[in-house]
């Protein structure tokens, strides 16, 4: 059986260490990519939720504006009716 010199042994150990390091780094990259995908999905959900909230806000704002216009109309009509009532009631 042929023996390997210490320098070849050392290079083999370095090579095996490098392979193990590369595998560990690949696993870490897989974990990082997985986390990145999770964060990206969470971001997209957040954006969709924000868009939904904004649409609801706009709907409430439009309803509020419609109610404001209706209140002004009703106040005007109320003033007119009070004026007509005052005109019909004799002064004491």
C-alpha cells in the first residue's frame, strides 16, 4: 500500500474543508433565499392590505362627502320650511 505525504494529506483536508464550507454556504444561501421569499410574500400581502384599506378609506371619504352635501341640502330646506311656517303664524 502506498502512503501519501503529509503535504498531500493537508491539501486533502483543506479540499474536504472547502467542500464542507461550500455545502454549508449553499445551505445558508438556501435558508436566506427561503427567508427572502417569505419576506417578499409578506411584503406583497402588506401592499395588498394597504391597497384594500386605501380603497375603503376612499369609499368612506366619498360617503362622508355625499352626507355633507345632503346635510347642507336638508339645512337649506329646513330653513325654507321654517321661514314658511313663520310667515303663516300670526305674530303675537
